[in-house]
């Protein structure tokens, strides 16, 4: 997952903004499924199921998923609820303030992978 858009050069004390467009993606996949050939249907049916499952994720779950991906990007494999996890998150996203990183860490702790 890519770094969050909109992070300026300043440290931020707010959580990242979550943009939810899964409903648009599900609708587009359903349209493709309606027009699909028999050979295309199994793959599109699986894609619709995956998109629908993702669409039901809460904002906390989405933030947690983002934190886990950012920690993985810097090779962090330790305990999510540790100080080194916050340090690694800030290494992955240097523009995050300590407060923002700690708040995001709480989501990741609540939603382990």
C-alpha cells in the first residue's frame, strides 16, 4: 500500500483520512459480471466477493491494515503494541507525529493480522 496522500512537510496530530470507494468498485465489477462470458464469470464472481468483503471493513480496520502494511514495508516484525512499532511506523511515514503514530498503533493492536 502506498503512503497516504496529503501529508505535508509538517508533523500531523490527526489520523489519516480514509477514502471509501469500495461501493463504486463493487458496482463496476457487478456490471462486468453481468456482461461476462462463461469463462470470465468465475474470476469476476471471486472479485465481487473480495470487493464486497473489503467494503464491510470499518475505518479502524482500514487504518490497521494500512499500519500493518507500512510496518511491513520497513521490515518490522516485532510486537505491534511496542515502542519500537511506533518508531518503525514513523520511520515508514516520517511526517507522522508521535501522537498520530500512537493513535494509529491502537487501531493495529485492535485488529491484528
